[in-house]
C-alpha cells in the first residue's frame, strides 16, 4: 500500500515501500512519455560502500518516492529507465547514472537540465540555484547530506526528496525553450548522449593513491596493500565507511611506524573506538606479520619505486608556450561569443592545456567540431584537426 504524503506543487506524492504498491506505480509510470528522476544514496558517508536509499520519479501529476529497501526487484523500473522511447529528466545526472549502471541499469534517453543550464551560460547551475533564478522558488537543500539509510525516513526528508522531481518538468520546458531560441538544442542532446556513456574510473590499486604512499618502498607498499584489504574487510563487517574505521593517513603511518604493543594500538589517534580492543589488535598484528613474511619470501626490495617518467608527448616549456599561444586566443573568442560557462563545454581549457603539452588536438563533440573548425584551422596550418563524433543514437524529443 502506498502512503500519501502532503501534496507538493500540485503533485500527489506517494511513498512506495512494498511490492504491491510498486507494481501499481509501474503500471502508471509505463504510460508516461516523459519522467523526472532523482536518487538519494549514501556514498561512504554513514555506511560502507555505495547504497541506493530512495528513488524519486514523477510523471505530470504524481510523484512516487520508491523505497528500494522494501522492494524485491527493481527491474521493472530499470526497464523504463532503459527504454529509449521514454525521456528521463535528471538534474546533474552523472553520479545517478554511475550508480544505476553499478546496479545493472543502463540509462537511455537522458535529459540533464544542468547541461541545458550550462549551454545557456548560467554560472551557478545547481538545482536550487536554477529554481531560484528561473522560478523564484527557494529549495531547502539542508537534508541533502542527511542519513538516507535510516527507517523510517523523516517527513522533512520525504518533502525534500519530492521537491527534487516535482519541478523538473517545468524546469526542462523553461530551459529547452531558451536553448531553442539560441539554436543550441543539438549541443544539449549530444552532451546528454555523451553523459549516458560515462563509466566508473578504474578502482584497482587504490592503496597506491593514499596520501603518503609515494614515500614507501616496494616492501612497505606490499604491506600497505595487505593492510588496505584488512581495513576493507573490517569496514564491510562493521558496515562503516573505510576511512572512519582506520583513516588513510593512519593506515600509511602504521606501515611507516609499526606498532610495538597493544598500548600503541589503543593510543593510535583516529582509529574507530570499536576496534581498539585486544581482539582487533591481534587481527591487525596477524595481517601485518603475514604481509611482512610474504614480502620477505618474495624478496620484495627495500628501495623506493622510481618516479614516473615524463610522458613522451611532453614538449619543452618554450614549445608549450608557443602551442598554447596558438589556441588560447581562439578559446577567448569562443568565450566572448558564447559565454564562459557555455565555452567550457564547447572548448574547455583542458583541450588547450593538453595541446600545449604536446598532445594532438582532438575535438570529439560533433557540434563543437562544426563551430571550432573554421576558427582553429587557420592557426594550426598543416596540422590535422581530428573529430570523432559521438554516438548520437537514441531519440531526441522536440
């Protein structure tokens, strides 16, 4: 059974926490050509890992707050999100898309209203700022970082969650009408198709990225990896963020300055209180000693790794300045023409910097290539301007 919440912006708001109510909601949502979405999740703030805590979805008259903790399978909703015939409106969708992909859902036909805001050269493009700028509506974001794992959710949390989607249809209409006046709809659709293709960056060897790890020898890094894995196992068992169990800097220091006795463990600042007992000290010592023994058996050297080699594409400082001077005036012209924030999409500073370092200039966005080719080619002479246009498959509703 769906629980009714106080209506908001003319929308009926329903809290969905069981399979029967979820199936009823799906029947209604399947009929909508356009849906507004948002997700509330915990990313290692209160619990271990990335946890989906609430799904907000709204058609033109009803907002459903779907509690994933009470639903057996979310696949019927995933099918809607993957349907290219249904337009899905998000605001600042990148993290939502990454989470959906991790859960086995491949979003299609996304419209990100934050992208439309940037195309229009708005500087402050958060949802709250856009609602204030376009509709003079104040959105309370104080519950954004509240604990969405708790049950029951507070009424204020549910109202906050509903507010994130019940205005999105109107925001989409207002922004796209402005974009169309500037003849930049193709910018928005291409950027949104590219957004759908984002993937989580590789998470391998994360222990090497801890602050201070670059000071360690090969031998110490081997120990650090084992302690990193030990911390992960503890965090999973306790269902707490890894950094709150043993902070990163403490983990590195435990390698640099090994513990000598139980009192050292008790006096180590930053350790979660729940693991300062003798049992956890023994587990830590076991992990440390096993790592040491394995490193010795493998003859892991006691020397530091060499510093990363300078990439082959890097040029001299003088050449870098020369290359940068050829493109920077063009970027300034793009800023003058389209505005600073829109220019960050068309011709981001990163492209200029990469070219200055010696990399080839690659403009992969089709709309940007069309705009920039006449400007850039006279400056590059015989150099080839390459553009691999993005895959623009999928519907582009008017």
